C-alpha cells in the first residue's frame, strides 16, 4: 500500500511537471516587431526595385524611400542674355540670389520597376516663376544691363527650372571626363569664358521648365554636343512667339479666347492659364506703338503711366491676360464713364489699344504644342505640385519667403532605345553619374551639383 502511495505521488509530480512545461510554452513571448522603414539619408541617389509603380507624388513608396540631400553650389554664374532680353537672370550671382538667398534644401529620391525609372525632386523657392521671355511693352529696365533700353517691346520674365544631365557617350570637357567631373564636362563656367557644351561626346539633358514643359506634363529631352544643344527627335514642344528673331521684335500671336484644355500623359485633363501659357492662339492684331500714343492721350490720366494706376485701377497685371481680345473690348464697352474716351475709337484704334494692353500685362513668349507620343522628345513625363490652371493660386500658402516647396516627379523608360538618350541597362551597369541644376527665374545661371550617382539597388 505504501508502494502504491509513492507510485501515485511520483505520478502526480510527473503530471505537474508536464503541466508546468506546457504552461511555459503557452506563455512564450514573441520578439518585438521590427520598426517600420522610414526614409534615411544616403550618399547616392538610391533607386530600389518596386512592383508597384510610384507614379504619383503621393505614392506610398516615397514615404520610405531613402533620400539624397544635394549640397548645392554655384555652377554657372554671371551670365546674361542677348540685347533686348531683360530681367531674366535671377540666379545671376548663384546661391546669394537664388530664392532671395534662401537654402534650396534640394533632395532627390528614386525608384524603378520593370520598365521605368522614377525620380522625385523637392526643393524650396520663394516665388513661382512661370513665364519665359514674355513680351512687355515699355517694361522694366534691367539693373544688370543698365545701358540697354526697355522702350517698346522687350523680352522679360523667366521660368523656374530643374535640369538633370547624364552621359550618353564619351563626354569630355576642359576639366575632365563626365565620369570624373560630372556635368562640369559639358556646361559650366562663369562670365564670357563659360563652357556650355562638351569638347567631345554627348550628354543627355532632362530640362523641366514651369513655363514651357510642365504645363504639358513633360520635361524637355535634349542633347549637348560640341556643336551645341538640340532637342531630341520629334523637336521642341515650345516655339518662340515672335514676329522676328530679335528680342525686341514683338509677339506674333495672342490667346484666341477659347478654353485651353489638354490631356496630360497620365490621362488626367487640365486647363492652361492664358495669363502664362499660349496653346490656342491667333495672330496678334493691332499696333502697340500706336496704342501707346492713344493710351497716353486718353487713358494715362486715370490709369497711370504704363498702366500702374492713378485715379482708376492699374491695368498692367499679368492676370489681365485672362481676358481674350473680345473680352477686353466687351469689358470696356460696358464701362459707362469711359464712353468719352473709349466709345469714340474706331475698330483699328481699339485693336491698337488692346495690343498695347497685351504689352503692359506681358504676352507669353512661347506657344506650346503637345508632343507626339512615341517620339524621342516625348520620353520624359513629369508631374508637378503646381497647377497650370491658375498660377496665381498654384501652391505655397505660407508667406515665409523661403518656405515654398516644389515637388516634381520625373518618369522615363529605363531603356528608350533612342540614340539620343542615356540607356539604363542594369545588366551591365547599376551606377550612373549625373549632374543636377536648379534655376530660379533664370535659364543660364544655376546652382546644384555637378556630380552625383544614381544607384540601382
């Protein structure tokens, strides 16, 4: 009986041990979860593969993609345009004049899928500049070109721009090869000694312009060689709106008054603000010189010299370009106290006055044409956080002069198979040297970095 007692006691102890062991397994604590991936700074522009195309600025991919902070430096400074092209070089002194001296804080992110590379550029700028060589009549003089007259027609105002440069083949400049000095091999320097093209070889230029490419959803695709810059096959989709080759010749076209509706490459539809963009055009009517004389005799006492305002409101705002010619005339026909000044003018004189008013507001200096899909010039599509429908309300709610932020998403095929493009062949090379440049109301002077590396991971 005692033996049975001990047997039962040992059996019970064994059961308790087993229960304890099971309980220990049951209460096993899992290791802590790995923290979510967040964007980290990187020394190269790292493009990671993704199955989900990051084809919008809001794509989830960009929230965790590593970023390259570009240490922007002066690249090209001290450059001016030809006669009659005034107030076009807001980045003339480089960093000290770009965005009123504020830090651009340029960052780049990248990704790729089976077919495309995507690059998201973000930087700060104090103003939105969406014009390109607008035609102004009796416009501002240029303090950087004090000997040049601004009387009658001149070309003024410039665009904000972003440019990337990649080597296509064997680019060499005065300071070295593209592989060793980046885009300094092609387009950098100061003053009259500036080197704007490589001595030999070919460079691929991706040029985003708020005035001449962004409204269509593209970046200009160009090449730089020893003979100069040229647009890729298919040509430019921005054409100079000029009756002659001079920057003082005046505009050939004006807005025809019809809605400027386009479909962007991503399928969305938008309207282009006629204050800045000329898509639907008609030949400019009237003579601004004659209109100036009529204005001086009949309008200046109320509306002020060059339309700046006096007893009556100013009429030289760029927003007046939102009016069609018929809209201008209709508006003035319906102002009762103008009948003695406007009502006695004949049709030609009215056209002359409207031509002059176009000059006060600034007629767009280029007209746009949607590029043919499939041509090499249409390889690079873009999305911007600036709406082309109404530039005056485009973005940037803050009043802080350095707080306004551009976000530009660039998309291009890894391999376009066009001879005038860089090809990203990841079977042979995963690292590509490039340069990046920013322009604030400029097209010649720029800040940025001559040599960075795009690394496919």
